[in-house]
C-alpha cells in the first residue's frame, strides 16, 4: 500500500516515503508480527508451499517490538 501511495500523484504521501528506510513498530501480537515480517521479507518462498515465491525485499532497517508475544511460529527449515 505504501508503494502505491508513494507513486500516486494525487495522494498526500506522493514522493514522501523512502522505501529503503523502513521501520516496523508493533505492540503485543503486533510486536511479534513485526519480527515475523522481517523473516518473511527475507524468505524466497513460502515455508508451507515452496511453489509460492516471495519477492518482497523491503528496505526494513529497524523493528520495535513493545511487549511482543511469542507464539513460536517457525518460518525456517529445520
């Protein structure tokens, strides 16, 4: 969505977002989600179905997890 807004000339965020310097912030389950998002950003494909390829490569520079939960999701091969 941010990429779309950054490129839409009629949007208030037009040319205002640096997609190479992204910070993710979350609280509680959102705190866990930002850590998972970083892992998904690095994965070449889905851990559940290798036929689903990813090409995210967002420029995530930092994450802030405030009282994040830990449900132990496993995105890496064992």
